C-alpha cells in the first residue's frame, strides 16, 4: 500500500538515541517528530497521529497497532536489521508495510563477535580484575600474582586444560545469513575449522552443513546469528549445554531470548562449558533483578557482557541513516523496499 501523493505525512521517530534521524526529501508536505527515547507510558500519545513510525527496539505490539491507537499509520520502518520489536502479524492484518535496514551492521557485529571470542578464550576481563585485585585476607596487601608468582591457573578452561589456539578451534555457526557468512570468513582467516549448522529439527544435512546437534557436540566455539522467533526462543538451554564440549565458549550477537539465561549460568557454574559472551539479552535494557546474568551466582564466571552495542560503528551509523532515508522516500513514491511484512 503506497502513499497518496496528496497526503501529509507525520514521521515519528520514537528512539533516536541509537542513531541520528536523517532529513527526508519528499514530494508531499510532512513533518518529523524525533524523540530520543520513549518509555512505554509515552508511546501511545507520541504515535497517535503518525503516518510513519521509525523504531529500533521499542515494541510496537498488537495493542498499539490497533486502529484505535494508530488510526493514521501507514508505514513502519525499523532502524535496524532485527524485526522482533514489531508485531508483524498485526501490521500485516492492517496492510501496513514493515521495512527494516538489512545488512547495515554486518562488519561491526561480526568483528564484535570475534572480539568476544578472544575475551573469553583468553579470559581477558577476568584476568584484568585479578591483576588489579588485592584479596582482603592477603598478608601485606599483595596482589595474587605477586604472592603466587603466576596466574596461569586462572586461565584454565572448564576441562582443566590451557586455552586453545585459533588453529585448534572448531567454530559452529547457527544462522547462516549475511552475518553468519561474514563471521565464517573471519574465522577461516584466523585458521579455525568452520561448521555451519542446519536448522534445529532437520534430520538430513545439506552437503555444506551439519546437523544442529552435531554442531553443538563438535564446536569449541558456538556463535548464534539467527533471529528470535517463537521457534528459536530458549533453543540453547540445559539439554543443549549438556551436549557441548567443556572447552566450548558460546557467543550470542543475534537476539536475546535465544539462550536460556538461567540455564547458561548453571552450565558455566557446573563447568559444562568454558565461557559465554553476550551482547543481547531476554529483556533489554537490563539492570539488577532483570537477568540471572547479573545476579550473585554469575559472579566469577567466564562471562563477558556488552550492552547490545555490537552494531555500533561509524560505518553502521552511516548505513542506517542511508537505509531509513531511502526506505521512507521510496515508499512515498510508491516503491516499497526492504519489506519484511
């Protein structure tokens, strides 16, 4: 459903905190309302007369997409590649196109994933804390390194062995779109053996892939690059951790909710895997009480957390601005691009 050339447009950006919203060159009269951040109680009033909504993570659920709440809405643009923030079925039922900005952050997210790998395998965050720390019961106030002479025991993996080298790693990639493909290329460049996992539930693997369960069992690094859907929620949980190698480190740069966070803490605590690095969480943003990953049981684990900023890079910001500008402007002349629903 393209716009009518005589229609005025009200473009409402509800979370510009992530990326500056560009100016739009349209043939029709329009105004642009930009909000740095939108809390749930502010959402309805801000979008009530919007014809175009630009969001990134703020959820547009079936209630807010009801005609009584957004009667003028005609287009939703997600200033990101992920689409789980929008109830696609509700938008589809109203004939409202939902478009995203695909492949804008592939380089930054893939490089962040590799950074998490090195931080986990070399225990960089943990060791930095240990080097600085003076145990309260240490006579004379010496650091552990000075009092013991070596901290190599702190670098051991869950199986008691020393860290693997890249040339010894087998990286399993779950989700082989543009992001998974780029991570595969980087991993091969580092000398890693690469496995591409089939979808869970598939019983016959294609020639260039391995079954999902085989990827879990054989990988020493498991990277998640797939979208969050009802089928992928908590797909990595207790049973999956038990299949994995004790040497394995898990990296999630996809979406929160794919990993069962409580089960992850238990797996790390019980030595079922050696480490985990996450840039995404089941509920965002997280604070104390919002996730098992921030509770006391997670203290001291080989767990590296970043606040959903794997995407953040100068080139990504440029790509996002170009993507949202082109998507809105093209739709306004009758050409819908990057449509996901």
